[in-house]
C-alpha cells in the first residue's frame, strides 16, 4: 500500500486498494526546445517549488507534518518529464529548511542509462540526497542512505534471507563490466546520436512529433496524439523494433548500456520509415 500511495501515473494500479491521502505536488512541465523557453521554464520551476513548500508548511499547521519528499530524477512512467538542476537544488533546500528527508527514486534512472551511474549526479546538488532507491538495472531492489538514517535494528527492513546475496554477486559482475567496457561513456555517445536524431525527425515531421528530451539514452519524444503514438509503436514492432510508451502520448527509449551508435542509427531509420508512412 505504501508503494501504491506513491504512484499517480495510472488509476488502474490503485483501484480497489484503500490508501492514505498522500500529499502530492506538481512536477515541472517544460516547454521545448529548452533554449528557446528559458524564462517560461524558470517560472515553471518557481511555481512548482512554491507549491512544494506550501504543501510542507500547511502539513505542519494541519497536525500531520510531512517528513520527507520523494521525487524521481526523471518522472518516467508519468511521461518522461524532466526537472532542471535549479528545481532539484531548490527541493533540497526546502527539505533542509524544514528538516525533512530528501529521497530520490532512481529505480528507473539508476545504473547508468543517463550516462552517469545515478541521474542525480547531473544536478550539482549541494550534497548527496538523504536516501536513494534503486532496482531494475541494479538487478535487485534496495536503497542507500546517510548514516544518521540507519535504523537501530537494521534487520527489520530485510526479508527472511537478509537481502539477496546471489543478486549482489551478479551485480558485482555488472558493475565491473560497466567500468571495464566504459559503458557509461558509450551511453553518452550513443545518447547524443539518439537525441540529435530525434530532434532532426521532429524538425522534419512537426505535424507528428514534438518535445524531444533526454539524458544519455534515456530519451523520449511526444507524438501529437496518444492514438498516433500507439500506432507508431505498433508499426515499429512490425519492423522488429521494440519501444515503449508512457504518459499521454510519449515514446520512451530504454536501451541497454551496450546499445551502440550503430544501433541508434538503425532505430532512427526505422522510426523515419514509420513516420513517412503516416
């Protein structure tokens, strides 16, 4: 129930499950291209930070104080929405002001897909988040945190087997391979090709595509409608390309760290073929 209380992307995930009224604040919605909408996006940052601080301040007055903030580096399932460095820094300052915990949820972004091991490394935070959660590319679900947050009996938060040592052996091999093969560097280089290619397609197919965005290979682009997004994804599958959707009309890309530049060119060509047939 606690996990379900944190998700707000699809109602179907929460239906018929009784949940507490978990306070929610706005994640920024930027105008793209970013470089052409600096003033508008700064105003959006300020608006969202003000809403977050208002929710925290009001919770203290209402006798049910908020004790922490949970935020994704990229709001993935909700539509691959990004936040600026200023916004994440501002959230951290608000948490410090009210002496509450700053938790960054790296379940989707952790493990290298943005070109850094942890996406929050891009944000130039004053210091590390208080808690970071991870899973997926990290092979096992877990968290790490600052020493002062360690529970007095840490075994209370583990299962029968006190974690999963077998998965840690596999993860050790994955981390060594990432380092040995410079897969973070590969992700940055391949991501540059993906992002520039998507921007090029957006400029050539403005009727169908908009809002290209991404870090590393963690990229997304919006279609003009959800129906077109679904049609594009179905036609890509018929060409042997599996891509996913998120939010109302976004195509999201989640390739493995071994995804190479030539793979990116194949994808972009297939996507162009589908768009030409629209």
